């Protein structure tokens, strides 16, 4: 199949800039825990040096991290750029989904407190115009008939990361979300599902993905409880794939990804404009506190590990933000 440059949407653009699950965890370390040095990233993630080097390079190329000024004390550091700092919304919505579906309140890997109200941040996305919490069924894409063409990046392979390694050193709700969305094709399959694509041939045609890879990603999403498979034809057997309640609950993560891509990779405006049906306004999603409803930014929250049973159970220290 000839490579065709796709008509990009924000999910494609964000995925291309950020990368896979390992890149998300690197941004977690940089934004939530103030990690800056190569050796510190490696020790906190238990990641191979070659993988770490490749992901850091991708985040620098994608505009989320930058090296410190040459000759300065931070010359060896990887510093979040304004675009990188804005990735906070993506991390928080991913953490919130992982907390809801993979952790009980007493066993959440991180405690996020909103300093303004003193309550649990419990991040939500709200409509900036009407302040209602955003749900998938309340948002309409303005160009639902769009086709994004072949979604491969020329010259790149899109292998899934080693999901079993993401929590090797400590539990993490962001990592658990990334076991669902943390590779190129799974993220795009979920994107298509939110655009009401349901059948195998439609996924394959829209994405330009090999049939064996698509079958593998669909099976994994079914096994994870994000998609439900039902037959619509018996001879031969053909299936449709629909988002479950668990899958629909991924919508804030998708919206955060879309918002980041629109802000940082689309100078002419939203690539697929969205309308909030509840108020009729063009959608601008705003991260907010689930306790008081106020806007939520990194500077507004305290992030801490819960009290663990013994000191031996405690992960490495959270590093101060510089």
C-alpha cells in the first residue's frame, strides 16, 4: 500500500508528537514529580536506556520538553516547555479514568488535593461556556463525515509497548489507562469508535492498518472491557464493536488529547470542531476540580503518595518542581 499523508486530526497530531505509553510516563515524572535528569527518569521508571533516549528525543522533537541552556546548571536537564506544561490536562484525565476503573479510593496510587478548596481534585472536564461536566453523548463533531486517510507515519513502526513493564516499580493509574490507549493503533481505534465506526472493514479502511494488527487491537480492547463485540452476520461471521460504559468514560481523556493537539499543533484552529449540545457553543473543554468545580492547573494541586504500610513499600521520593 502506498504511504498517504493523512488529513490530520488532533488525536493523530498529539499521538505523533507525544508517542506511546512510555512517553506519557516520562511526562508524568516531569510534570507531577519534577524529574529532570536522564538517570532519574531511568531509575524511577526502570526503563531501558535505549527506549528512554528514544522517547526523550521524541518529546523534545514534539515540543513538550527542551534541553536546558548550554553551559548552564540545567544543561543536562529535560525541561517542560509551555506545550509540555499544558499536557497536565491529559495526565489528569488519564489518572482519573484509571482511578475510577482500576483503583478504590483507599488504594489510589497518588493523592491529588486541590489547594484552593482542600478537597480531592478528582479531575473533570467541563464546558468552558456553561460549566457542565462533559459527556460523550453531549458533544457533536462538526465534520462527522470526515475520513482521515492512512494513519501510518511514513518511516515509523508502531509497535505496542511492553504493558507489563509500565508498573514494574510502582502502581500508577496513568499507566493503567495507557494499557488501553498507550500504543498508536489502539488510540486511533478508540478515536474511530467515538466517531461511530463499528465494523472491522470501516476501521481498516479509515486507518489503513494491517488486518492482523487491527484484529489484535480490537481483541485487546474487548478484553479490557472498553469495547463490546456483537455479531451482525452469521455466514460468514461478522462483528460490530461498540463502546461500553467503561469505553464511553474514556471520553474526557480523548477530549484532553484533542484539546492539546488543537492548541499546539493546529495554528488555524480546531481540526475537527466540536459543539457542546447542552449549550450550543463551540466546545472548549476546561479541566476542573471534581469537589468545587473551579478550574484546575498544576500549580493548584498538591500531589502525594498515600501512607503505605512500611517504608519498604514506599516508592522513590517525589522531586521538587524547579
